[in-house]
């Protein structure tokens, strides 16, 4: 497996307080090794999406430091190394499937994004929808396009915020296959999900967060041992109740 | 940045019936209706035929409204649908983002201005007496209103907010900014009050470029427009640099 000394992601004392006073993350430390498949679990409002948004420069951090492969997260290099598939579908309504990928590649500095866009359209089974605008795609097709867009510029760290939320079983299996293949190629993956079986199936390491704090972090097996239970569901229930 | 400029231009071209054709048709209707109906009664303003006199103001009005509304709606939609995140997370500098988003409004306004210029040339034979001053006035006006559109689109909570500024602020100020008349004909205090209307200076700078006629000095007109355009651009730039309202 691909590893290197510099962590793919390092958070030091990350704090985010929103303008309305809500403290979403408080003095949060986290280190994710390069090449890892890392899961982030927690209830709604735990701070998962805030953490991801901070890494991807989508919100203003109140305090702390975020490093991506050793570089400050708001630097141009660090930004080009991260690919994000957000929880909500946020596709440009004016662009077709091909344009969505090509323009994303352009924003991320690719000189000739066309061939890579074609490659991903084939990989994600969107050939028949190549020239269709995003609002006219089905829910599953939009979810595939969202993931394809996140991978377009070949990021070293891919962040997937609940990528299988609300998708049917077949698409979930398809997405798992894509994500596993990506990880096998050496890409670091940070996955948030509400599906515990998904985290157990895919992730090498899992962090449980609640109320903007890290509660526990280990492999699924290690968490079960630590909490003295036999199922990850019970780990989750115990951790969130403690 | 080039790709963001391309995207903004693509949006304008994909919606060309709304973004270019509709404003051109409405401005031409103004020229035909006002020029033909009032032109028979007013004859000349400052030695210029009335139907020619109103053309610079109408071109200005069409262009600045397009620059404003294009940029207000493009950034508001991008925020509302959250695809602005694709740009905000990209390895682009803040000035590249604000420049890229500004380009769409400028391209749209230039397309409208060019179409109106060609049509007005054939309809009323409007001259261009000072092309340099005309280009400078247009450039400053477009920077002002394209930037203002970005700022309003970034602050807007609903689409109505962007329309409100257009319909309650920009449109009335344009109408009373001397598009259809010279302020010389206004009684006091309206004539003096007109000098507090920033669009009055832009309209007069453009009119000077076309006709060589203006209610105020061209230097003053350009200076006032520049004094508004530069802070407006810096304000838009500031919002991208700090992430205020974009990253909340």
C-alpha cells in the first residue's frame, strides 16, 4: 500500500465558531496518514461537514491550522491535491456532463481536460448523458457525476461527504467499487457516512466525533475491543451516549 | 481563471435570448418609440436631433443594467446552488475569482452595446466623435456595475434582493440621469440635484464620446465614474479575499 511520512491531512487545534455563536469544532486535532482509507462517523451536527469544509477552503476557520500533505490548506498546491464530493448535489445547472468535468479540470489547472473527462464519463457510465445538463440527470447519475468531478483533477486526497446517502443498493455497490479502486491506486480517502456497515466495510480507520470533539479513533476491530462490544453499531451507541 | 472566464461567457451565450436579444430589443424600442414620437415635438437638444441625442444614454442604460444583472444573478445562483464551492476550493487566487466572475457581465454588456451601436448607426446615423473617451467611459461604467452586481449577488439572501437594487436604485437613477433629456431644461432644484446622481456623469461621459456634447466636463464625468468604479471593484475583490458571505 502507498504510504509516505507526511500525513495526507493534519488538523492542529482546529476551531470553528459560526457567526451565530455555534461552536462546530473546538481545538480539534487529527492526523490522517497518506494512503489511508479513513472514516469519520458522528451524528448530524457533530462537525463532520464543518471539518471537511475547513479543509477545502469553504469556510473561514476561527482558529487552528490545517495542513494537506504538509502544506497550508489554503495554498494553491494544497488545493490542487484535494478532491471533494459534497453531501448535497451541487452541480452547475448551466453545464452538461462533459462541460462539468472539463470546466472543473480547467479550474484545477489541467491544460487539456477533455480526454480525462471522457475517461471518467466512460468509467462512471455516463456516456449517454454526455451532452445533458445536470438538472436533467437522475439522482443516481448526478451522484456519479459528483464523484467523477471530485476525481477529475486526480487529487491525492479525496474527501467524500456521505457519498451514498439516499442512493439505491446497486449504485451504492458501484460507488464502493470506484472508491475501493481509487484507494488501491494509492489515493488517500476521507469518508463521512451515516452507514456504519459502510464504514466497517471500507475504512481502515474510523474516528467518532460528537459536538465538535474527537471521541475515539481506531480500526473497526479496535473500537469494538475498546468499547467491549461485538458490533460497530453498539460502539457508536456507546460512544455517543458517553 | 481562463476557465472561469470561459464558463461565465458560456452562460451568457447559452442564454443569449435572455441575456442579449431581450435588452437589445427593448433598447431599440425605446429609440423607435421615444425618438419617433417625441422627436417630432422636441426636434433638437443642444443642436443634436432628439432621436440621436437619446442613443448614448440608452446604450449606457442597456449595458450597465446587463453588467449588473448578469453578475448579480450568476454569483447568486452559484451561491444558492452551492456550485460556487467548485470555484472556491480550486487553486485560484481571490483576484482571479473576482475577475473571472466579472467577465460574464462585461462580455454580455459589450455584446448588447455593439448590437445597439450597429442598429443605432443604421436607424439614426449616430456618430462617434471621441472614441477614446467613449471606450474609457464604457470601461469604467462596466467595471462599476459588474462589480456592484457581484457585491449585491454575494450579499443577497434571495433573488428578490438583486432585483430590488436593479428596479429601485439603478433603473430610476438611470432614468433621471439624463438619458432622455439634458438637465439644462430642468428647473431648480432638480438641475442641481441631478449632480448628485452618479449615473448622470456616466451617461454624460458616454454622450460626449458619441456626440461631443455633455452637460458637464468630460474630465469630471470620468473622474466621478472612476471614483465609484475603483472602490466597487475593490469591494468585490475584498469579499473574495476574505470569503465574507461566500464562506459562511
